[in-house]
C-alpha cells in the first residue's frame, strides 16, 4: 500500500572492497623492474606457499569465486623514489582472481612475510629515455629560437623508450638551449630545461649548431669537394642515386640530399654569382672554390657573374663553416 517517492534524492555512498589477509613462507624471483606503465610484478616473481590467513574473510556467498592468483602487483604503477615514498609503497602484493575478486583487497604490509619482500632499493626503476639534439646549420647571425630546436628519441631497444600508449608531450617538458661556443665557432646544443617525468631517466646527447655552414650538407663540421660535386649535380638536374654515386664520404641519402638542396635553392643561399637566380653556374663556382681555387678573379674567370669577383668570393665564404 505504500511506495517511496522517486523524487526523494538518495544519499551518495560507496561500497569499498573487503580486506583479506594472506601469509607466505617467502618469495622467489626478481623484485625490481623497469617502468613499463603497469603495476604487474616482474616476470618470474612468485610467492611461496601463499594462502589466505583466514579463509572466513571471504563471505560464504563468494566462496569458490575468489582465489589467490600467481605472481603479484606493485601497490603503485609509477616509479617511486626513495626520497619521496616509503618502502611500503614499493612492495608487491598478492593478487586475487575470480568473478568476485574485485570485491576484495589484500591488505597489510607484505613485510610480515619471512623473509621480507623488499629493501629500500627495490621496486619500479626509471625507464631509460635516450634523447639526442638534432644538428643545425644556419647563418651565424640567425640562430634558431630555442623553442624551434628539435631532438630525436631512440626506440626499438628493449626496456627503453616511451611506453606504448603514453605521449612524448606528457613525458618531456622544457626547451633545449645553446651552450658556450667552441674554439672552432660551433655551438653545442645542450639539454637546457628539457626534463622527463619521474618514470623516465633522461639520457641526453648534445647536438651542434654550425654557424654559416650552409654548404656543410651533412653537418660534419667541414665542407669538402664531394659536397660541391653534389651541389653541381643537383643544379644540372640530376636526382636520385645519380646525386650521390661515388660520393662515399657524404652521410646523406639521395632523398635527404634532394630535400636539403631544394631548401637551399628556395632560400637563395646558393646564388653566389649575383645573377638573381640559382643555376649550374653557381654550382660550378662553388665546386671550383672547394677544389682549391680561392683567388677571386680565378674563381669567376669565364663565368660571366653579375657580381664583382670579390663579392662572389665573399658570398661563397659566407656559406662555408
């Protein structure tokens, strides 16, 4: 004859998992692993003689639907640093299986297992993350802003790199920076404010900024005749393997060389003869200089450059490292 008015609001409430205790005679296997984004115990870890301390802690209706599983789980999924977290937080707990397992949780410190499961150095360790600054070449008066400096992250090595499903943007923050110039005029690109989260150990390799090194195609720190030959070939219309054939010291692939040459032509960097356009004549002047013809008049002889011989020589030197 009566019912609850459905307009009466209920009270927010939570049912928490029921605590159960376990005992074991000890454990076997490793107790430390590299961060992998999960709280699974290391491969090969297991408890010895693991049992429920009091089977009656599983309510009668759930018996047969809750059991102790193999292995265990860390209490925390993340790397836990000794200066920030307790030894307790780095311990492994047994796991429960079965359809009613989510309604129970193993409680108590596993330190009461004899022998103890951990010391302060055990747990999940930082995952190595190898980062390398990319080399840059540009005019000495026009360094890239530090926000535009780039880096690469190594992958494919077991136990290293970004864990699947995680974003590099969430792991790394900050910017690279320029260091103190070297005696040869190059400038190291250093780690700056770039930093990784606590789950990763940053292993950083400096890059190099090559001032004025626009002709240093492979960023080796020097420009040799082979680079002049590649430039001349490109300006004569050669593409693909014909660009790099026989140029054994160049470290660029044909595709990389084509992309770099296209950018240099687009920027007008190679227009050294003053004729308002980049042609094979520019390539011939550059190649002639790299062959050792460094006297101004000889450099432009019979080429009909619009600029004076001195200006052509200065233009070539300006784009050398």
